[in-house]
C-alpha cells in the first residue's frame, strides 16, 4: 500500500514562519518510496488546514495513493475544515485534555 501524508502546522503570528515539526518526527520514512510526506503551514488560514490542503489531497488521490492521511494543526471547537476534505475523521485526545462534550461542541 502507498500512503500520502499531509501534515499541517500553525504559522507563528510573530515571525510568519512554521516549525513543521511533524516532518522532523517522520525522518525515518523519507526514503520509503511508498510514503509521500507533504508539510504545510497554515499561513494565516483558519480552520485547522492550509488553503491548499484540499488541492494537495486531490493530487495525491489522482496519483494513486491508497491512503491519504491529513494531520491538522489540532482540532478545537472551530478548527473543523478537515471534515469537508476527509472521508473519515478521527479525533485523538490525550488523557485529561478533553472529553465527549468537547467533541460534541466541535461539531465533529
């Protein structure tokens, strides 16, 4: 199976830059021909995704990727643009950092 990963990180309101930390964490996968990783910064876009995330998803799908994963900046109560792009949305919470009520409020 081939995988496309779109990792979206927030842009600093002070410097305009982004760390793109997920790219750093996935270094061991860069040489795997079955995995394509694209890091993107929000560049001021709200909703948890970069403006071009949906377009990149379309390109990865057209290229024949079996699975496309989108990692958002973090879904809160307003950052839910991913539900319009993804077929399946998974919310992962760290113990003590949210509950069912928070998920309901987010509208996911």
